[in-house]
C-alpha cells in the first residue's frame, strides 16, 4: 500500500500534511486498528532548522487528524520541544479539543521570569541601597499601615477598603516606609508581591513587566501555583502582548482563585505593594494600573489588598476621585503631621555616630562630634523631609574628612528669597557636590546619557525587561560618550551620592529629586542638561561607532579574501 503511494513521485513535492496522509494514515487505516501501535513520538521539534518547517509539521499533524474519520487509523502524536514563540503561535491555532499541553515547568518557569523585572522586587539584591526606615522612626505611620495590611482593627478602614493610597510629597520617605513594611509583612508570611517603580531605572519604569513580576513572585512563594500561571500562557500565547488588565486577570487573579478554591487549607498571602506609581513612565498607564487593581478587588475572585504609594499627582487624584468607588479605598497622607523633627534628629545622630565609628583614622578633635548645635541646624534645614538628611549622611560618609565635609555643608547658605523650602536646601547641596566636578561638559554628557537615552532604542544590547539599558551601565556610557575603560567610573564618582554605581557596573540615580534637579534650569544653573544637545551628541557618536564598525568589517573581509586567494 505504501509502495502504491510511492509510485506517484509527486507526493514528495506535496505538503507534509499530504505526505503524512498518503504515506502513513491511509495505509495504516486499511490494516485495522489493532494491527499496529498507534503512538508516534517527535522529539526536539524546535531544533528543526527552519521555523516554517516546524510550523508545517504541526499544521500537517492537525490537518491530518481533522480529516480522519472514526474508521480510520487513530494515530496519536507526542511532540517534545522548547516553548518558542513560533510553536506557541502554531499550536494556539489548533482546536483545544485536539491538543493537550503538558508543561515541564522548570525551564518554562525560568523563561517566564524573563518577562519580569527583578530589580523592582523589594528583596532583590540587584536593588542598590534601597531606603529603609531608621529604627524607632515613623512608628505611628508604620503602625497604621500594618493595621490595614493585617486587618487587625476597624479603626482606620472597613472590610471593603482593600486599596490603600499612601501618598506624600518628594523626599518624605514614602519608599523607605514601603520597603520597611514589605520586610515586616514578609517576615510574617503576609506579603504576596511588590513592585518598586523608578523613572531612572529602565527595567522598572514602565507597566510592561508589572503583571509578570507579580505573578513570578506568587509562583515563588507558592510553587504549586506555577502550573496554573504557565497554563494561562499556554492557553493564550499572546497574553504578554495584551493589556495589563488582561495580564493581571489571567496571570494573577484566576490562578490564585482556582488554587485557593481547591486548597482552602493552604495559607496564601494577600498584600501587594506598588511603590512609586508616579514614576511609571506614562501617566495613562499609571491610571490604568489603579483602575485594573480596583477591578480586581471588586471582582472578589481573590481578596487582594493593594497598597499604592505615590506622590499626590493631580491625575492620580482625579482617578481616585472619579473612577474608583470610595468604599474600596482608604487614603493615608505622609505629611508633616506624620514626620517629626525628633525622627530626623534620631536618624542624623545615629548615622553620624556610625560614620565616626567606622572612619579608619578616627581623628575627630571633638569627641562630641557631631555637636548638638550642628544636628539641630541639619534638622531645621531638612524641613521635615528625610531625603535631605539622608543625602547629607551619604555625602559625609563618603568623604575622607567627615569633619571638614560637615563644616562645609553647614556653611552652605541659600539666598534669602530661596530660604524655607526643601528644594532650595537640596539644590544647595546638589550644587555644592557638582562644584567639585573637574570636566563639566563630559560629566554633563554622561548625565544626559543616563537620564535621556531611551532604553527602547538601545543600540548595544538586545533589551528585555530584566536587562538594564546600556545607557545605565559604565561600559555602555563609555561606548556612547567615547571614553576609555574606567573613565566613566571616575567621572561618576565625583557625583556621589547623587549618582552611584555598583560592583557590576550598573548605574543608579539615587532619588527622583536628582533627575528633577537636572531637568530644571532654574535649579541646576550651569549644570542644566539640554536634552536636544545631549541626544544630538549621542546620535553623532552612534554614527561614528557604525562607521568604525564598517571599516573593521571591510578590513576583515579583505583579510579573508587574501587568505582564501592563497589557498
């Protein structure tokens, strides 16, 4: 029977589906069901040379199965492969009744992690020097947040207030409070997931990795949930390209609801913390995140509790006022009533004492350093905001001469018309740090690359959500600016603590106020960064790199031709 089919040589020019039908299925069906085994195993389909051939094989199997009748030979196919996007899309076109998917979850789970942003997680080692509350400070506000998260009291919330909007101005220490709360909740097994946005970190400045990062943390906390999360991806291979609301529903809510329904005795945490929402790149996406989580809370699929931390931006206020029911939201402001000078005083005294103890020379002429008068002056100039006190401590601790450094800081004076505000004190400190920069123009170009180069147009890396932009690495800056190895670190060291880098060469902007300072000409003065000028410089440099690369390629080709000619 197979010989008869082979007699028509044109069969080998036909599609795989026709070949499979004429050379296998039709001959086997005429023999009867019981005469031969029914299982065909295809292993390593992803290793077939061309993606189109992989797809044709799958489509051929599906088409052949669809044309078979009950009397024909009931072959079964088992296909082993890696879960590449091409095969995902092809299998997605097959009827669900025909395809049964089995996930070997270890490798696929790690691949799913590629969609997440590890540096956005509160416990990530990749987050450089995350802020935390100093011991015995901001106790009242932390207690209120803990009461809401644990639902220990009805004094500040009701049963339906599952979203808490925790807001405050720049430098008030919102992220430090959120970080400290996350660690406290995690120690009690009450924390489900966190995401810390940062407008100056390309891996966590957009909505793109948010749902995947939350889902990945859930699967890490409760490994039995991984299969349900991956099943959502198998059912919809294009899920990661769909809107955030769909990702949140399918990767987070439904897996949680299905798992807890079948495993009601298993404890699963409920609290999600989103910090720095205003630092998400697109205000429209900020609003969409709030609306999506409000919908998730109202759906009752799973009793989530969501803490949203941000500045009190007008568009966020509008969303909470007009589009979110008041009954599900509790608002808590981090303002002057929540931050006392006593907290800042304790922080400064303890931190400067630590600087004194850690300094290798310990040659402090005044044993009472820092003296109470100096502490009080710093407290007064902080205007109730921890960012000023924190920046001063970091600046002094990095100095070879802490005493002299503190004296210089105390000697800084605002103009009379600028006194009385946090921004004026921060600007004074930032300008003082910048006064020691040796090569101003090169340093400004470096700063512009770090702050302005869009990671979506990264020329030097294949960017995914977990990779930092080349513009935020020392080697990438050196390539973009045209510096020798080691020069970027030397320039950035002069900017400490405003701009810092870690042992892996990743560059970090220490606080959002730093970026805002450089964007404002009235504040940064001669260090104002002209975005157009910076980007023109980068474009010129990129063309230079391309030209140099082409010259290298031409030389390489010529050498290869000469070598071949000599053979």
